[in-house]
C-alpha cells in the first residue's frame, strides 16, 4: 500500500472504532489518533483542491481546513443523535455550504454528492426561475446518458403537490418546479478508495457533475 491507501485505511479503522464507542470519554482517550486521521484527510483535501482547480477555471479555492466538516453532531436541535458523526465529510469548490462538491468517507463506503439539498427560500426561488426560463437546458444535463449512469437522476426528495406560486400546473417542467431539492449523488466502495485510481475517479465524477452544479450555481447568483 502507498501512503494514501494506508491513510484511508487508518481513517476507516478509526471511524469503525468511533462508531462502536461513540462518547466524549472515548474520544478524549483517542484524541491523538483522531487528530492524526483528520490531518491526513485535510491533506488529501488540500491535494484535491489543487487538482480540481486545474480542470475548472471557475473553481472556488477551498483548502482542506475550510472544506472539512466538524465531526461533532449538532445536539441542540437533534439531542437523540450520537455525540459524533460516523464519517468524515467535506465540501470542495465551496463558495457557501450549499452548491459545493461533497466527499464523505464513512464506515461503509464513499459518498459523493453535489447540488442544493433543501435550499433556502431565496435560492429555491432563483432555481425555479431559472427552470422557468431555460429548464430545457437542465433537462439535457439530467438526461445525458453518462450522467444518468453515474448518478441515476436527482436524489428523491419531498415535492409540492401543486405548482409553486406563480407557475402554471401545465408548465412543461412542472415536475422540476415542484421539487424542494436539487442534488445528485453516487457511492464508491472502500476497495476503490484503497486502490490506485481513487483520485482519478473523484476527478472524473467532479467533471461529470460540473454542468449540473454550474447550472444551479448560476441560477442562485444571478
């Protein structure tokens, strides 16, 4: 194994132990190991940040320390959740917490996603206005065979029962206008994560997702 493979193997092993011992007391006793695998992941994110910027002229510089999410769960609004998450997640190409390119390593696999998951009302309104204006362009992106093969379509989410205010029920893109979330995802096995081609695969998926993310990001920034 090379250093990256060993780093991810150590990260997975740590997450598996954390999942079985999810408490502050255990984390305090294993803080050094946590810091070691976190530092590795931040370093990997720094490297990917550089590589993705090479292929996307509009890429938003996101160093690893900015990209990585906190491992602590927010217990204020969800007191029944475990103290700590069972994964390391991060958002690259991150102008804001929404619309980024998300990479998560968990105890089962690697989750990669992007788009707007339940965007705020202003962003959702902007996305719907963009769909009203040129929704056919988004449909072309979603219907591209390689895109459908990689992501399978938009992630299932709640939709309005009726057309949103200001739009007709017979709108040609009413199925999209009714949506409350616009995001796609895929999962990669640990075998790929611990192999030689993982970085290339992440870059390939980034490229495949890029037109979709660009459409949404342009919609909310106009």
